[in-house]
């Protein structure tokens, strides 16, 4: 539900799409760093230790690179295809997470899980089906949407493994800082508006950073220490359903009967 507010904040943002992704992580990182610094650590507690080697920093940075790729590629895909196509395809991460978790980490994948995953994905298709259109001129943008899902799958898998060793605050602080460092030059080179023009514009970016990123994304990272990555990726399909309902309430974007059915099917899955 926390990250379901992200599309609302992005829609209201006064800066460019990549710049919005930069501020999302840049404004959240100091808050996350304060959280990380305030944590107490008991000697020998492996799951809450500080990074201490190049390997540790490399793996934490990899999560940040995956998330930067997710944001940058998704925002780019919107230029070459419809928002509906891009958003739907970007939510196909479970198709990448489940096989990778089974192959790389030997997570158990049951028939009931596969059925639930396919049902939830079908619900996402129904939810956005009225706006989804396949056409030759959109193929590049659609491919970028699928690539977005692959990068988000990489982020989910890497954070899931890191949680066996590091706290949520440590992972979110380091990965968020890397994401911001990567997105800043991308936004500048793209010629995007980087600074909001009004106080309301800054408030939108602050809400995105604190509520959706420091709040929602941190809760996802916390959960990945206790749930399989494959299950978590499917549960995140609640996000487009919740985003559609929030857009209906907050932005007066109509929620038709077919979209309501799609949201219900996601919940059943």
C-alpha cells in the first residue's frame, strides 16, 4: 500500500521522471541513514551486522543498481509505449523471480503457488486490459517494460539474500544512496527539470521519499527476511490494484467494473 502511492506522487511531480526517481531516493537516504545509525547491534549477531568488506559493499551496491535500472528503464519505457502497457509489463516481476529463486536458491515452488501467481497476473491484465494495446510501434517500449520487471526481480532477489546478513536500514541506506548517485547524472544528461518550482512540488517529492520509499520499500525489505522472494513478488501485485483505487479516490480517474473485477482477481490469486 505504501508503494501504491508512488504513481500518485509521480503524476503530481513537477520535475522529470528520472529526476523524480532521484529525489525519491536522495531525500529518503538521510532519514534511512539516521535509522541505521541508531540501531543497536549485539556482538555476533550475523543478521544485523555492518558491511565490512568490498564484497559486502559490492552486494549492497548491486541492489541499488538494480533499483536504479528499474526506475530509469521504466520511466524511459513510458516515452515509447503507453503508461498502461509500461505499468502492466513492469509488474511482471514474479515471472522472473519465481524461476530464479527456484534455480539459484532452491526455493520450493508448488503447483498451488504457480496457480496463484498466474491468477494474480491474469488479474493485473484484466485490471489494465482496457488500456493495454499491442502494436508494432510500441514494441520497443513494451520490451523496456519487461526489462523493468527483470531489474525489479533482480532487486527483490538481491535484497532477499542480503537480509540474511544485514538489517533493513543498512540495505535501504546503501542501496538508496547508490540509486540516487546513478540517477542524478541520467536526469541531468536528459535535460529534465531537476528542481520543483513550488513548495507543493517539494512536498510531493518528500511524500514520495518518506512514505513510498523509506516507508513502503523498507517494509518490503523487512518482509524479505521472513518470506520467500517468490511469494513476496506475487504479493506486490497488490500495488497496481491499490494504485488504481487510489487514483479513483484522489485523482478522479474512473474505476470501471472490469478494473474492479481485475483487482478482485488479483486478491484471489
